[in-house]
């Protein structure tokens, strides 16, 4: 069991992921999808009451912590695993969907943020000899959707460096491949970030609306409302809207835009609450944020099934 009163380092989370797969072999399949630049295993879970490969149910894909300093996103992802596997109070979610949860998309960056530089955002890859001084790529500028056009940088030392090419990073290629493999039945994609209490949808590169804007907005509002039923009154209400408009900046190469561009009908960036301390959500709020966000995921999943 993982505690929800402090942040855990990558080995502890990895052990939890491995342990879940080991203890629930009929329900959970561990996928070892590759190795990071620093040699950590990139692991995600496939959760299915039937055979995932039957391809009979809609799939929900969730990733977290592509941005290293956004620590609170990890307990949100592991709590979702917990509620689907260890403490099933919404059996319809388990029975009616297959799930892919990638709880730490950037373990190298997360480890660097925990141990060395709290506000580290990027991966830790050295993409060419001349980036030795400035390692790392912004995973949320590295997707192949209007890559390297806006809100991104070609300077490897910048926080929002998009990489030498789209999908230069193994961390983003794994999500690309998940989307690609199950595309025809992915009903909902959520990428968990922090902070700002926002539910953001495409298109974030230019503020325009997609063909499915009404569906995106409607389900976004449903998710926010569901979160509010469990939220603390002194945390800000979630704002739902187009990523570029709500954030007041456009940025290309983000995963929620990419997922939508390849055909995922409902694709969102969650920006979790900051609890007044921004990226450093006080550990006393971890459980609160994990449980309230789960309500949003539940609502989004159920709505996605209706619209699917
Ligand atoms: O800028 C980002 O990558 C995300 N915000 S964060 O503070 N977590 O870095 C927002 C991404 C929004 N989506 C798009 N621009 N498409
Ligand atoms: Zn982020």
C-alpha cells in the first residue's frame, strides 16, 4: 500500500506498480515500455476485467508527471489504480472500460526534482553533445502536433525546449504508441499536470475550437462539477475551457492536442489545484486532491461511454 500523506520517490512507486501487477494478475498487466536516458524503466499498467487484446471496450488513457516538478500528479494516478484494482467502489468503471495508466511518465525528471532541483520540468536526456550543459526536453512540447511553432523554444537550456525533433523522447513516444495502438477505441485521454485548477481542451496551439468543441466542453464541465462535489470550499473552483484561452498562452507540441489530432474524441489536460503553494502542494492535501480528482475521472469516463 502506498501512503497518501507524503510524496514518494520513484523506487517506491515502481515497487507499488510492480506489486499491483503481481497481486492482481487477472486484472492488471504491467507493460515495461522502455528505458529512460538515465536507465529507469518506463512502466504503465493495463487494467481490464476481460482480455485487453479482445478490444471490445472503450479505453481510457491517463498519464501523469511528464513534467517533473508536478509531484501531486503521481498520487492522482496511483489513486486511480487503487480505486480500479484494490478498492472498487465504482464497478461499472472497471467492467465497462479498459484502462491504461502511466503514473510516472518522466521518472528521471521526477527524481532530479526530488533530489536536486525542485523546479525541474523537463526530461533529463542529453540529445546531442552540445546539450550536455543543458539536458532535458519539455515533454509537453515534444509531440508531433504543430511541433516547434509556438510557446516553445529551440534553445536546449530553455524550460520549454521542444527537443531536436518531435518525439525525440522515449517518454512521449510511449504515449504516442499507446494512442496509436488503441486509437479506434480510446474514448478519453487525460494528461495530469499541475497547477491551476483547470480542465483544458484543444486546440492549445492557437485557441481555435475543434469539431468536437461542444462535446469537449460539456464533458469538461461534468468532470469539474463532479470534482466540486468532493472539493474543499477554500480551494479555487476548476475553470474549464480551451487550453490557450484559459492559460492565456498558446503552446504547440502538447499531448492533449496531439491525442485529439489523431482522433481521440475527448482529450484533456488537468491542472490540479496548487493549494496556495503552487507546485508544492502541501502533503496534507495529497489525499484530498487524489480523491476529488478521481471523481472527475469517474464522471469523464461515464460521459465518454455515452458519447462514444
Ligand atoms: O504548458 C503546459 O505544458 C501545460 N501547463 S503546465 O503548467 N503544466 O506546464 C499546459 C498545456 C496546455 N495544452 C496545450 N497548450 N495544448
Ligand atoms: Zn505540466
